[in-house]
């Protein structure tokens, strides 16, 4: 097997894994949809006061 063919197979496999991971959980792929993942983490968690206690 030539180096070019092997490289193509490796790149295709990695791209497929990344696409599958992104489809299942956007935060699983570092840098992918980073703005959405960051915005979700930046919102403070609701406190007991926010819930009316």
C-alpha cells in the first residue's frame, strides 16, 4: 500500500469519527461549535432564590 493511500484512509477515518462525535455531542470535539459550548457554561446555574425558595 502506498503512503498516499494510507494517508487518505487515516484522514477519512479521523474525519468520520469527528463528524460522528460532533453529531452526538457538539462539546465533545475540541474547538467545534466552541461558541455554543462556551455560552452554555457561562450562564450561572439557577439558585434556590431564583427558584422561589
